[in-house]
């Protein structure tokens, strides 16, 4: 399997070298404006610099200040392609839900992000070939990322101080996770942490912005006037195909030399939450059985909604045919000074026991006394277990209470 992946990376390298519609007012009020993403403030200089030492790999073609770093160089591995060998999408174009439905199916996995009055879906069938999209959503500069090897989909505010950055791929990995670089300073950044790890901006952290992997069918139902990332005309890729067939069933992740935590299988999907110094992981296998998890992390009451009907992008050769792995989203369950407790319904909606209002997968109350209300999103991350544990080694694991 590793040989297959390495061949793919080399092919990606060769290929790479070759080559705003707003929502209607009623929809913005219902689902987008009210869920303007929250974020975690940037932290300047939060990481201690290590002694200056030249990297053991070639730095030809880089303008990076490699005298500044916060990581050990031996942790950095080549993924195969060179700098920008997997090309980011810098001029994304978007199409209507109706147009996208000609190639996407109900269960197609998309990364959903909304800001202001604009809701956008980024199909994983495109992200899996590019890993980075530099975008502006209703005036907000964002970088949308997907690391297939860690199954990590993360959206960042790409403003750092007074700079607006745009990102590309270094071709390097650390703990099997994508290392990005910004084109303004050529600082290297760890995707999983949103942290600069080598170069001028080392120690700076980007703001995470709440996003959600969901089915295209759910996106289309909730945002019929939403926008879907279109296949970029300037690249030629096998969009719709999965170059990592069977990867989410592997026992040993690709280019990961760390010790595996046997509490969960390495490629078990988890939703991870980090608040303050606390981190907690919730296995999709448990969430699928529960439907909803009501929990509290360092004083913050949270709820995780789980909904079936989302294909794995890392299973079968055709992404649309991937097995159903479901999707998650996390909300603060305190609303108007009341902490709500949720249950899941068989029709894919959710109910709170306090008012018996009905809620949808994007946290909007659609029926009952609280109809029109919106839950506040909590920044959370879909990862493979090995990747979450690698970057949050202090993490707890949610366990289902015995019946």
C-alpha cells in the first residue's frame, strides 16, 4: 500500500509541474448570518524557538528563514511532490447547487463553510487533489484545507496581524500531516495546528474557523442558493476518483513513524475538541450509535450531532460510492441562559428535551417554541485518531456510559 501511495505522490508531482452570489434574505436570516463563525485569537510567539540549525534536506528554491524553527528537523519527511507539486487553488470558481448536482450525489462529502450571507460547499473530490483553496467568503479571506493522510479538513482565517496570507503546499509532512507555506514570507505552517513551525512567523497561530463535513444532499437542502466549488479549468485531475483507495482501513498510516495509541484503531474517525488545555476525542463509531452526545468540557456545555449519509472520501475508488461514515457538527448547547439537552430522531433531526423544539444538522431550530433560533458553533475537527492523538497527546476519549 505504501508503494502505491508513493507512486501516486510522484505522479502528482509530475502533473503539478505541468501544469459571489449572496443568499436570499430569508435564507441568510435562517442559517448563515446567525452562525457567523467564531474563532480563537492568534497567538504570537507562543512556541519556544529551537537553536538555529540548518535543515538536513535541500532548501534550494526556498526563501524561508530556516534559522527560526519550533520543531525538530528529523520530524519533517518528504511526501514525494516538491513545493507546489500538489497545486493549491488560488482562483476558485463556484457553481449553483443545480449545476453541481450533475456530478455530485446525495451522499457526496463536502466541506461546508459559511460567513455573512454566503454559504459554500467544497467537495472533497476536488480538495483531495489540491489540499488547499485560498478564498474570500463575503469579504472574509479564508484558506480551506484538507489533508487526506490525516482526514483533516480545516478552515483558517488567513489574516495574520496586518498581513493577508495565501498558502501553498511544501511537499513535506510532519506526523503524516500537511505542511503548508505562506507565499508572503515562505514560513512553513502545520495544518493540524494552524501554527507556523519554521520561518519568519514561527510561533504565530492562525484563527480556526468552524466548518463541517456534510453530505451534498444536506447542503443542497439547507442552502438551495448556496455555492459549490467548481472543478478548476486550469488543472487536469481525475476528479471524483480516490487516489488513496482503502486508506481509511489501513492499520499503519502512511509516512507516520510515531507510536500508535491503541485505545482506538489508527484510522478510526474522531471529532476532536480542544478548549483551553483540555482536549477530547469522540469516535464516529460511538457517535453513530448515540446519534447525539451531550457533554461538558471545562465548563462549556457542548452537543455533538451525528447524521448518517456521508460517503468516505478515502474508501472506494469512486468517492461517491464510498461507504457511509456519517458526519458530525458541534455546538454550544447553552442558548439564552438555558442549557439544552438533545436527542436524535430517526428522520435525521434533533430535539431538545427542555422545549421539544426540532433542530436540523446546521443547528437551526425549525419547529417548536424555539423555532428560528440558532445554536452557536464550536470549533471542532474531523481527524483520524492517530493524527488527533499525535497533535493532542493529552487528549481524553469519550466513552459511552454503560446501560
